[in-house]
């Protein structure tokens, strides 16, 4: 029997990740952005609620138009004819800063994620998966806490409620507002800016897992993360044939028109596992050298086998 050494098997199954940046923008005038709804700019579609404020340093924010429809980037993660494979990763990095008004209500401030298509029956498709940023203040929470800022690895887990719910705390990374720039008791409702990094990976036929949610406070430079070793595993079903990045700002909450949410950049990348070219070459060389040697060994063994004559 021809035996394939384990080292060769490992070579044949070795993969690398082919990284591709789908979107990388700081919304600046130099990039061609106009002061208008984001959908008025090239390669964006969907709801017009997200507005661009370009300049030397640009940002998006909630505009005058109120709509629940997300704004999508038109370029999908996959090339035509390609499909998602186990090991694929979708990564989103962005910055968020917000101002909330008042001190006793819950606000879902932003969602960033993706959907399988841009439009459904002529209307922008609701965001299907991604992460969310929330601020809330419990009815019995000490006013000096300045509420709680929560980062959800799956925005579908958030329950809009004017109190600190165990479910919300368990399914998010949560930090008291007083530690991230808020001082609600004294009228300071503007948070520190946060940089957020999110990655989801395809692990099964249709199952994806959130494998990381990292947050950095850009004033204190403190780093936080959703702890997958302690908190619930964040898995979701996504069986679409493509994925399009989308965002919603100032999502839902009481007195939501008064909130101001800004985001100064976004980078979206897609990693596709592909065989290492050098690995394929090494594997072919290994087979070329190994197979003749094994056949020669088998032939020598056959020659030395005891001869049994038949009457």
C-alpha cells in the first residue's frame, strides 16, 4: 500500500488568507465626497439618513432625513461567480463618537454590518448582521455613573429598554459612561471617540461566528474587548451569496432626533482562504520525489519475497 507521509498531508492542506480591502475611506473632500446624504456620493445606496460632512478631516453623521433604512456600499465582498467558504472572514474597523441628550433613556446609537443584498422589493434591505453601539441609563442607576456604554458583537441581541437589563449586559461589552468622557450630572453628554474592530468568520455550511470585537478609547488609549471565553459565543446564520457593508446612525431611542453620532472613517476587508502558491509547488515536488521512491521500495520487497512453487 502506498503510504503518504503526514508531513505531505499537512503541506497539501496548508492555506493562507488572501486579503482584500473592500472599502477604506475617511469621508474627506480630497476623496471626492460632497456635503450631502451619503447616498448622493459615488458607490453608495440605500437610505439617506447618514450624511457626509467632508473636509480635511471628514466624517458621517445623522442628517435631517429620518429613516430606518441603512446606507450601503455598492461593492460586495465576493467577485462574480465566487462563493463563501469555511475560513472566510469579514472585518470592519470604524470610529464612533456620540452626544446623547438628557439622562434617563436608552439609545441605540449606531450599527455597522452587512446584508446579502442591497434592496428587497425596491426598498433598502435591513441590516442583517454586525455590531452595535448603545448608551442607556437605568432608572435606579446612580447619576454619577453617567449611564452605560455598550458594544454589542451582534446588534440583534440588543433589547431597547429604559433600564440596565441583565441580557444587555451579558451580550455586550459594557462600561460606565463616567469612564469614557460622559458627565451626565453636570451636563456633559459627549463621549470620548472609540475605535472599534470587528471580525466574523464562516465556520460551517451557513454558520458564522464573531471571533473578535475590540474597542479602544482614543482619549485614554484604554483597550477593551468582548470576552469570548466568558461571555456567550456569538454565532449567526448567514446563507447569502454575497455580503454588502452597511451602516445606520442614530438607530432608535427616545428623543432620538436630538442625538448626534459621528464616524470619521471605516475600513472593510474580506479574507478568503486560498492555497499558498509555494505550498502547492512544494506538495507537487514532494509527490514527484516520493512516489517513485515508494514504488521502487515496493518492487525490491516483492523481489525478496519467498518463492512458493506450485505442483
